[in-house]
């Protein structure tokens, strides 16, 4: 199933409602334990905040000179014997990859984890054209068997329970003679590894994403914990790298700075188990490696973000720290967002790529608690950009009628301070009386979406303006 082909971002509210009622999903989301691991890893690195500043500056510099670094990167890839393919749209990227596969009459293509492949709906396209894609990351392999899209950037099967994996393997692995219902994760891992080993050996083409592209050397870098990425790019005759232009960094020294942030922010590791650098096809003296090295760089709206209020989003290194800490994502999971990129980063990136008319609900799916920005290793101001999308949604008359009416009423009152203060004073007193018995409001008219799941704190008798005026009076009186 491909959300890239059939986005459901418009239906975020109904998606989220269904997710909250899905007991299996809620059980699976309860195992999301990256927050504590990140905090522990960061506490062991005193210079973490300094590295965030440096990483932000590296990316800002690269984006300011992106044309230069892209040209440099292409020249260095060619010098090493590889090829760079520039693609403006998903269709161009799909056709380019298919052409490369057909050049060696490939029947299967092994794939490392790549969200860009999800973005262009590569798997169903290849299947329709006689090339069988095989996901080799364990999480991606599980959801491919289940015909589901990923629900998380680094843990694509986070929404699936151990019992569901066991049932899926029993059903899908029967063709390989595997007929025992497994119960231990280690057993499932070994069974999947045994089946994938033959796929690695037989594939003519291997495709990976890229965490980074290095302009200075023409290299691509992937970070993995399973080693499947290495097998995907070393064993087949052709290695295809699928990436987007903002993955560029100037040199290896710069990328080493960002790598010190990446794993700590993502999984709480100091470094991922594998950090693999690829530079061109194998040379005569190499004992292994691909005969051809292709880099497919997809724009799909990225360069249109340059120079806009959304340019900072291009600093994202896909660590998933924002979604790991987001209370909304933690409650509803990734599929509720209805497209490839979930969580706070998806709430900003998705409208940029498929339009605010399709994804306007996503930047509204935030409490603006600010946790996403506070943990982002690249210091991306996600809440600010979500507000910009809300503004654009409102300007284009795409907001819900009830929301527009509420804002209009508030605007009317805000321009009339005496009336505003009188009405809010009355409202505070009424709400205080309603919550006098329990201290909280368990049922509040016009706010059922809130009180259905949590109590609303009752006001204590004063408006903000009244409390502020009293504080100012005490301050001046004391002076």
C-alpha cells in the first residue's frame, strides 16, 4: 500500500480518531523508548549544544551555496567513474531507476531503507514493470510482507507488535518451508536473515538512500544498524543511490560533526553500528563492489523552498527526534498523518511537497509545546513553520469554517479591549463556578475534543489581564 500515491492527510482527524481507538496500535506505540535513550546519550556529551550550533551553520552555508556544491558533487562522482541523474519529479526518478534496472535485465532489486523511495512510490512502480523490489531492512521487510507503509522514519514497523510479526512470518514464509509459529524476536530475526541472504546474492541491482552526499569527494554515506545497507550496495552489479539535494554537505570534516549528533538524537547511540562511505564503482584493485555507481537526485519541490520561510526545513537529517518527543505522534502513530513523513517534520515538509490544500491538517496537529524544536539536532524552528502554514491555509480560505468563525470572533473582540475584558471576565467566573466542585472541567461546551480525553483545568477567578495588572501594580508600589 502506498500513501505516496494515495495521501490521506486531509483526513488526519478521522485517521487520528481511529488510531486512538486501535488497541493494538496503542500497545505497540507504548514501546517507543527513544526519549530516555536520547537524554542519556546527550548527557554524556558536554559539547552537544555547541555541536548543534556548528551543524546548523554547516547546513545553512551549504544551502546558501547549494548550486556550487551540487556542481562540485557531480564532477567528483564522474571523476570516480559514477553517474549523476538529475530528476525534477517522482516520475522522472522512477523512469531513471527502471532504465538502469533494464540495462542489466534485472529481475530483482534489493533495497536499503530510503524514505525518498517511499516518496516516489517506487516499489509498486517496479512491480508493475516486472522488477521485484526486496526490502532488506528488517522493519521495512516486515511491513513489505504486510503491505503497509512505514509509520516512522528510523523504526518503520514501530506500529507492529511482536505477535503480529510472528503471524505475518508464519503466513508469508510458508513458501520457503517455514511452518512454525515463532515467539522470540531472535528466532524471527534469524528466519528473516536466512531468507534475505539468497536475495542479496541473486540481485543484479541494489538501491540505497543517502544520509549525506559529500561534495568534496563525490561520496554517499549511509548509517545502519543491521549491515543490510553494505550488502545491498556491495554485492549487486549496480549500486543506485536515491537522494535529494539537501543531503549535500561540503566535506568529510563537516559530516563528522553532524554524525556526532545523528545517532544520539535518533536512537540514543553514540554512533550507528555501520557508517558506510561509497565513492564510485569498484576499481581494478578492489576485491568487491558494484560495476556501476549511479546517483539519482530528486528535487520534487525542495529547491522551491530555498529563500522562503520554509528553507530551514532543508536542514533536517531525518533523525526522528521530533516525532519521538511529540505528544501527538506518540498518541496516534505515523499512519494518521496520511503521507510519507509523519510527526512535526512531516507537518512542515508534507505541505511543501504535496500542497497545503492536501496537507493543511498536519500543521494544525500540534500543541505547540515546542519539544520538537528543543530536541532537533539541527535547531529547526518547527513550530514557527507550522504557524506559517496555518497562515497560508487561512489566506487561501482552506481552514475549516468553524475555525475561521472562531478566529473572526476573537479578532472582533481583540480590537475592542473593553468588550474583550468584560466578556472574558464573565467567562472566567462562569468556568470557575462550573469547576468549583472538582477543580477541573470534565465536560465543556465547544471543547469536547479536549474534554473527551482529558480534564480541562478550571480558571481560578482572574483573567490574564487582571492578574498582570495586579502584578504590575505591586511591582510599581514596591518601587
